[in-house]
C-alpha cells in the first residue's frame, strides 16, 4: 500500500547515455516512479551536459549513476537498489 506524503519527495537521478551501469538502474528508477508517482518527483539529469555535470559534481560523486534525495541523502552507484529506494 503506497504511503502518502504531505510534501512530495525530490529525487535527482544523475545518469549518462551509453553508461552500462545506468542501463541497469534506469528500469529501477522507472519502476519507483510508477509506483510512487503521487509522492515523488524524479528529475533525470544527464551528466554529459555542462549543467548536468556541474549539478552532479557539487555533490562530490565520482561515478554515475547516482541519486540525491531531497538535496541531502546521497546514494552512490553501488547502493542503488529498488529496496533501498523504497525504504528511503
């Protein structure tokens, strides 16, 4: 049963075209978005653009894909799982 939140949750998903790991996490992000579409807002940020790279870089990440929730909770590539995202 989906949980309703008063404020929607902001999710920044940093990824890049032709990134093997991103191809694995893209469907996970898509499923989360469908499941929680009323309570989260997912922004997909392409890190191969200057703007996307700068946004990604300010969080101090070294690799893509990565996720930032509500501008504070940082999830590096190796920790992106459907279960972890549902919990957070």
